[in-house]
């Protein structure tokens, strides 16, 4: 088995765990401990490993997990918008800003 074959098998194993009808978080963690994580799967795997994904949804269907991801992205976009709007309403207090001594820029 070549290195490329092993990488493809590894990708297939992790991808199948992520796309399973019911996510087995133990099997996913175990699989991640025993080899490199392919770049293409790394963001999704880290969301699960770090608990960013709602733990009650870990065993949910793929559709439920995708729905949860879309909901979190919407919440994040709304939060960013609210913070930007709040920041735009606050005047910048230039008097409280200081330039370190010796900085000539």
C-alpha cells in the first residue's frame, strides 16, 4: 500500500464517520488519535473535537448537524452585525489614545 493509498483510505474513513446517519463521537475521536487529519476535513473535525458543535446534536442525523451549523453561522453573522453597528454609534475618544514614547510613525 502506497502513501497515497493510505491517505485516501484515511480520508474515506474520517469522511464516512462525519457523514454517518448518526455521528459516533467516540469513534471519531479514536480515529483522529490514530493518524493525520486530512486538510480538507480538518475544519469540520475540529468543530466536533472542540465541542463547537452542540453536544446534543453530535448523535443527530447529518441533516440535523448541517441545520445546526447553518443556525450557528447565522447567529455569528448577526452578532458581528450588532457589534459593528454598536461600534459605529460610539464616538472615538482620540484624547484617551496614547502613542508610546519613541514612536515616530
